């Protein structure tokens, strides 16, 4: 599954992933200050092919997207 990954502008360790090509405005975004200022970080990322995010549990992210249409997670990125 290809995902567009957005990074919080407030907390650089917080990310939100949605299916690639889906407008962010159509996603249900969790409430909270960490998700108020999202910016596209990776477009069309395939998490299983070694995306450079440390501390990422790709299986958990993919499960969240399949279950609720988006995933929130923390990781570190260059």
C-alpha cells in the first residue's frame, strides 16, 4: 500500500499517513495540537521497502490505515 506521510510542524516526531493520492482535507484527522500544522513529508511511500523513518512499526501503520483510513505514529526522520 502506498501512503502519503505528513509531518507535524509542531512536533517533528509526529506523523500522519493516509492512502497515496487521497486529499488530506478528506481524511479524518485526530484532534490535538500535534496534527494542526501538517506538511507533506513523503509522497507515495511504500513502508515495506525501507522508508527512512527510525522507530517506525510499518505493520502497525498499515493496520491502522486499513482499519480507520489513516494512521498516526511517532518516529524520527532526517
